[in-house]
C-alpha cells in the first residue's frame, strides 16, 4: 500500500504526497480516485519499471523517469517489482499558486488531456528532479516556519525540470480563438479566485471587453463568467469541507471571505445548505455523493 505523508493544515487539502512501498510484485495505481479526481499528478520513478495505460498507446518507462498527468480516471499505472517512486498530487488551486502570473508556466501544466513525459531524467545538477523531491520531503518533515513557500518552490522546480527534460516543442503564438480565451480565463481564475475580483478585472487582464468575455463564456460553456468564478470557489470550498479538519471560519479566510457569515451565505445560496450542514451530511454518509452545484473545474475546455 502507498505510504501517505501527514501534512500541515495549510497543505493537506491541496497536496497529496505518497511513497509507494517497494514490493516483490507489480502494483496497480489509479491516481485520480476519490478525493484526488481533479488533481494533476507528478510521478517520479527513481528506479525500476513503470507502465502507463491511458488509452492507446501504452507507455513503458524505466527509471529514472517522470510523468506529469492531467486529471483523468483513465490513467492506470503499473509499478514493476522492485520499483521505487514518489507520487505527488496537486489540486488546481495549488497549481494556480505555483504558476503565479507567468503565462509561460501554462505550457508546463497539463490542465487538459496532454501528458508530459521525461523518459531519461537527470539525476545530478541544479534541476535534478529526484534531488529536488528529496529536499522537498525533508522540508515537509521539518515543517519549519515558511515551509509552505519552500514546498511550492520545490514543486515549481520539479515541474520545470520534468518539462525541460521532456524535450518540449514550444508553439508559436497561438490565435485567440474562443477556446484559447476560455483557457486563459481559466488560468486567471486559478490564480485570483480567492481575491473575489470583479469580472471586469478578468476581462481587462485578457485584453477583452466585459461583454465579449460574457458572450464567449455563454457560447462555449452556457454560463456567465461570474457563475464560473463562483463554481471555482464552490469547488474549493467543497474540497476543504470534505477533506480537512479546518473549521468553517478558517475555511472562509482561506477562500478570501471577510468572515464565516459571508462565506456561509455564499455557500448556502449556491448549494441550498449551510457549510456545516453539508460537512455533517458528507461525513455521515457511507458513500459521499459529489456536490452537484459545484461543477468540476476540470470540465473546462
């Protein structure tokens, strides 16, 4: 069974860290099961063999190698006997925080269905992903002041290392089709949804009028920009309520609300239930149903 690492409250709802035990038999992993269905996963194969099945074709990797996998229930990983690896799962909110405002970073993050694969991973030098992973694990264990900043910095470097060593083809400037504008809007929402910015600010950042952004969202997703922003906030709220022990007031602050009353009013308006009631229902249910009012952010184009 994979060994999960205990994380601090500010990371436990956003970051998955596992080191599957080295075994005498092959083991199967489905990274996007349960609470990790919308996570982007990073797998660093230190040694041994790994088979990735994601439809056709399959891919056989030999360590040291690495994968960055987009959210998908279709991914099946088979670790060969004796293989050792790290498995990191990153929520979309954490990815937005890691990416920051750098547009070039979206090339390195498979937010749609692309897989980034480095079949010959460097094991020495300043961007050796295995060494960065070891340093990040030590930082997680120490939990010293500022550890969140350190962990995010290591993750940023690990993603950069894998992307560089995957021999990427950097595309020329892409045309601003509706699909590309929606993807850019998604990235901006990932970075700023906790700030509760008005739609006009998003439109300005994208170089669009507010009315054009509204038309594109309605035409492509049958929702207004504000509805999409609210759905992203709701998705994050559901993750915190389902998978953390943070109280409602703490979650409200994490999501940028002034206080728990404002957050509770927002959550109840969109879901029909108070946050505390929603949490109680989820925890009392043997098979928690997915929140239908919070559309999965991974469903964006």
